[in-house]
C-alpha cells in the first residue's frame, strides 16, 4: 500500500501543469503521425519524426511538438 501511494504521488508530481497529456498527443498528432511517421515507434522516435516534419504538421500538433522540444514531459494519467 505504501509503495502505491509513493508511485501515485510521484506520477502526480511529474504530471503537473507543465506537462503534455498523452490524450493531447493522440488527439492533436494522431493523424499526422499516421501520415508522416508510419511505422515509427512511440516515444522519442515518434517525437523526432514529428519534429522532422514540423512544417507539414497541423497547427495543433505543431504546438504539441514545440512543447515537447522545450522539454515538457508527457504525462500518462490525466491527474
């Protein structure tokens, strides 16, 4: 039980205001990732691919990529 509380507290701290939610990434970059980065793995490889196609991305995805390039983490949970 103690371990679960520590993990949840850590995730909540990491997923603060300056983080991109995974839901945002999927919503805003899903179609662009299928168009420009088909077959590329998730995480850093996908971020790198999208960064390489930044001028072709939809504005919402371009904004997400810019935030990720500045070092904002991706939070998995919507807390």
